[in-house]
C-alpha cells in the first residue's frame, strides 16, 4: 500500500507489534502466526527479506536436481506420479545414467546434487548406496529425496556418503494428511523425520499450501512444527492440480499465501535454508525471484534429462539447469544476489 507516494504500509498496530516481537525473538505463538497469515503480506515479506540478508546473506545456493525415477508405490491424491495414475509414461535411470548427469552438473559448477524419485523399490539399499558413493566421488554435497525408508536404510545412505535428506511433512493435520495420503499414516512420516536426525543427516521438511480443506490454523501448526524440530531446510510450495489425479479439478493453492507461509518460516528460523520452489514459479512468472526476495536463499534447478516425464504437477517451467545456468545467474545478479561457491550446508 502506498501512502503519500511513499512505500509505506498501514498495518493495524497489533500486527506491527507482532512483527517487532518476531524480529527480536524469532518466537511467535500460534495465535500470532494466524494473525500474520491473515494480514497484509508486504511488511511480512519485507521483514523476512531483512532477516534472510542478516543471517544467511546474499548468496544463493544452487542445488542440481536429478529426478531419477517416477515410479512410486504411494498414492498421494495430489501427485502426478501417484501409482494410480496409469496415464503417464514411467522411467527409471540406472546407476551409469545418474552418474553421467551428476558429472555434467558438476562441470557446470554445481556443488550440491539432489537425487529425487518416487518411492521405487527397484532401488534397493545396495543400489542406492552404490549411487551415493559414486556421486560422492564428484566432490559434491549430496541430498536424497526418495521418501520414507527404515532407520537402517537411512543409516546406510549416510554411511555411503549422503549428507542431507528431504521429507516434506506435507501437512501436520492428521485428518488432512491421511485423506490425501491413502497409503500412508502421519505417525510414520514423523518417525521417518526423527530417524533422519538420528542417522545424522541435515534434514529438510516442508508443506503444501492449498490442499482442499486446509485451514490457516493448520498452516500455523505446520510452521510451529518446523520451528520445534529446527529443520535445516524448509520447502514450501502451493498445491497445483495435476491431471489424472483425484484433485485434478481442485483449484490451485494461493501463491500469496504460500509466499507468506514461507516468509513467516524465515522470520522464525533465521538461519535455515529455504528454497524458492518450482511450484511458486509455476503459479507466478518470476515466482522464484519473488520468493528469493521474501526469505528464500536456495534454488533447485533441474539438471536431468527426464524433466518432461517427471510431472508431479503440470506447468513446471521446462528449463535446463545446465545450459540455462548463466542466464539464471544474470537474473540473480539483477536482484543483487550472487551464487555461492560452497557446499551450502546450514550455517548455524
Ligand atoms: N502440487 C504441488 N506440489 C506437489 N508435490 C507433489 N505433487 C504436487 C502438486 N500437485 C510436492 C510434494 C512433494 C514434492 C516433491 O512435490 O510436496 O513433497
């Protein structure tokens, strides 16, 4: 909102007070988070940007994303690669193909690789450990995002050299979780996140914004869950309806609300790593740049060749994180940011 031509916002005084408290203590009650999520976005995004700058600086960490299998035993209502979707072409990459993509990404300057897949039983513990130890020879930090595994498997991945693991909680609301994940239960998801910490990983989580029947109150619970568990990475993305799924006709989540949730996470968790998610780019042109100016400090460009087949939701930007890297760097430069040259571990 512009007042007298100046870029000033008019907030009810109690919102200013909540923001002041958050800035000084990085603690908020559930009620205060709800107030923020219902308030005008601009001052919240601005504070998140200020805190991002102060605690994690202007460097952006690029993580090269390799989607290596879209075969999945789970059946999440929103997800385009759910097992019930018989309309998509399935693929899985073998060890050599994955290594080749990793090598290329490293040549293009990536210091972190993220291996992401559906929950595909083809990749046994031994196979995963082989992939991990081969990729680690490339001198990269390595993140895995392949769903729920046993503690033993997590420990084996860690021993083989993996550094980080991502499991979004998606929602902490048990009813909502179990409605949207007919093959999973929330308790097991919590357990997996706990086991990842036990295994010694940097742990990433996050949630979807805009699932049907999701409330502001339940998003506030999600935020408090992230804070309580002090996760090292938090990915927030709006829900986007995907064809051939039960939620195909459900309206997409709100970009602005997802952005606000992300900003509140930054305000409460000043030094965690927060990606500007691809789903944000999908809903809004330059959505990632907006996210990077509202608390985010990480981007995960796709470096694999299979992005056209790894369709969790439609409209994902079809960009190549290899050939497109230079122009992306220029865009980041235009908002005063640089690309980090380190492995991008959380700076506590
Ligand atoms: N819209 C937005 N995000 C989605 N994901 C899966 N399907 C969708 C969708 N339709 C997200 C989930 C998952 C991540 C890899 O992708 O949150 O954790």
